[in-house]
């Protein structure tokens, strides 16, 4: 046995990581998948080193049957880290879409490992010892390094796309969240580079043999895992899917705007529910409310609700059923899932459902029903999802329908989610009530001059200067404000008296004027200042500047010099 202080430290350290991760997985079975993939990654990463250490200690020579258990975890560990990254950034659909492709290298090398094990069992009848050694020590490791590098590039792109899309979160929050995952990512990239250099060392110096050259990189990797455990668990518990835990003064101000915008929609009791988790709930409700503002038909309202439940909340399936008292049945009116398009179910295709089972209980009791595992429940809807939440829809204290949402993950819905869907159901009720009383609700002409969403828009223009982004569009800002793009367009048209492009360019022109007066920009060309201010080409800049000032940029600059 080749025993030395280094491999003893590595053995105990990696065993500690694996045992700790397994223990936490067993004790926290209901944790979100972000945590699960966090621990899966740590387990597989430590097993990569432990497998080699068993060879180093000579244990596999004493007990050769252990080799049967050897698995190419070096191809599985980076995939699990990618899964962790996607779930951490709430981009799980990316991993779900490509996970089968990502697992191809692991499956291929698992087959190779199996063939090698059989070959060793039959005394190298298929491949010689040198061929087996070449496959395990050269091909395996080199492919693993390349695979890790390619996945690193892909992980970085996922992080960049998350930062650029912003979603329902503020710019400040997004940067705080990605700063942590970027630091983890950069550390792993540096360790991978160190790994590559170690491999190159074997080619440069033929006298270097065995696993001792890997000890420094393994020790660094082990230290990284322990830091990752300590800081990672603390960070994940802090951000755990809820944005209000990260301090963000700008987001707090924005939340106040959104709460003001929702005060005319919800009762005091319902607003108290919103205050329980204001930053995340207000943004979602603001989007749903503004998306409904121009909907004047019941079918349009139902369609909009189910579509937004899928697109905004990552639900697998959403349906709305309406009660038919005459026939004492539930009629499906709108449905949407993540595999098919959103649709209003045509009258001739509607299949009535008896008022019984889970949906029937909601109608009869007027209380929501949450089933954590549909697999153990007799369900009217063919057990499409693994967890199901059904919320009653009321008009004048009478149940008129059911909002039904499902997810493929067991125990998916938490108290936060239940609160959110209760409020979405309330929004639906309010809008349907308005339509039934011939009141179309908020419309273009109803937008007041002191509209809170416009105040929020002006606030982020001033505080974050988002107009400096030359690729800024209506969709970007509507996501940032957490309101529908149609509502944002109507808002600007009504309160500014111009279209979206003119509104953004007016801010950019003011920025150009400010920089033309600033001595720090005296060495910049006029076009250079325009580019710094958010314009992306010469012609639109000159047109916008003259439209908003009446003179050309050159004339404006000359007047500033004279004055």
C-alpha cells in the first residue's frame, strides 16, 4: 500500500464530503432540487477522487471485486453542477431540455467501463492490458477535461442569459445572485486549468508517474468543496427561491410602487398576505393585473390567466373549470401545459366533469385542495401531474369555477405558492365580475396621471439609467417593471404623448446633453458620446437629437462652448 500524509488527508476529507452530502439528502428529502443537485454534485465529485485513492492504497488489488463498482463519475459530476446552476438561476427548463444530451458522455464511458470490467474478468481476452491502461488513463481523462471545459462555457452562457433577461427581478438583485455563482464557476474553471496543466506535466516529464502529481489539485479541489459546502448552504438558505431575503434598496422602493398599484385591486386582508413576501409576490401580481387590463371578454381573461401561470410561474399544467349549475357538472374552459399551446376549449370539444373528486370537493366546500402526490389519489384528470393545487373562483361569495394547477414534482407547492395562487384566483374573480357587470375594468382612458407604474418607470430610468443599454426594448422594460408589454406601451402613449422609442430616446438625448457639458467627456467625439448614452448608430441619434432639441448635436455643442 502506498500510504502518505497526502492521500490520508484526501481520503478522510473526501469521505467527509460524501458522508455529509448523503446525510443531508436523507434528512432533507423535501428540499428543492437546487439543494439536491448541490449535494449530488458534491457526492460525485468526491467519489471521483475516492475511486482513484482506492487504487493508490492498493485496496483494489486486495479486493478486486471493488472494481466492479467503479463508475465514470468524472462525466456525471459536471452535468450535476450544470443542473445545480440551472435550478439555482430558475432556468430549470434549460437543463430539462438538454439533460439527455449532457448525459451521453457518461453513458458512453459507463458502457466502456462495463466492457473493460468484463475484459478483466476474462483475463484480458478482448483488450490487452496496455489498451485498457490507455483507455482509462489517456482517453478517459482527456475527454473528461474537454467535457468539463465545454460545460464550463455553456454554464457561463446560461449565467449571461439570466443576467440579460432579468426576468421578474431587479438589476441589483440579479447581479448579487449571479456574483455568487460566478465566483463558484470561476474557481472551478481555474481548477480545471490546473488539472490540464497536470496532465501536460506527464507529457513533458516522462519520469513523472503515478497519482502523486495529482495530489495538489485534489487537495485544492477538496478545500473548494468544503468552502462550497459552508458558504453554499448558507447562501442557498438565504436566497432559496425568494428574492426578499437579499437586501436591495432599489427593489424595496420598486416594491412600494407595486404595492401602491395593487391597493385598488385587493382588500386590506388580501394585502396583508402580499406583505408576507412583498418583493416576489407584488411583481408577479402586477404582471397578471396589467396583463388583464384590456381584456373585456371572459374567454380572453381565462386564456390570459392560464397562459401566464405557465410562462411566468413554471407550472406544468394549468386549467380553469367553470361550474354549470344546471347540469351539476364542471366544464373545462381554458387549458395550457408546457408541452402544448394555450387554448380555449371549443364548446363541441368540452368534456363535462361530474362535481366530485378533488375538483368537486373544491366546489362543494369553497376551500382550496392541495394534493402533494397524485399517484396515491384517485383523480378525475388522469393523474397528469404529481402534485396538484385546486383553488375556488368566487363571484358574490358563490363558487363559479376552479383554477387548477399541476406540477410533475411531488410536494412542489409551498405555502408561498398557495398564497400566490389564492391571490391570482382573486384577480380572476375581480376581472370576471367587472365583465359580468359590463365594467371592463382598467382601460387606456382610465390610466391616471399619477399612475404608480409610470412613477416606477421614471424611477428606474433615473436610478439605473437603463436607457444606456442600446438593445433595450419594450419587452426588456416590461419584464423589469413586471407588467405586460401592452400595458407599458399604453402607459407611455397616454402619459407621455409619444411612442416607446421616442420616450427612450428623449432620456438618451438628455444624457448626451449632460455629457456634452461635462469636461470629463471633452476628448470624446459627439458620436462617441452618443454611443455611450445608448444610441447604437449615427443616423437615429442625429434624428432623435434634432427632434427633441430642434438643433443638431454640433450646434448644441458650439452653443455650450460660447456660453
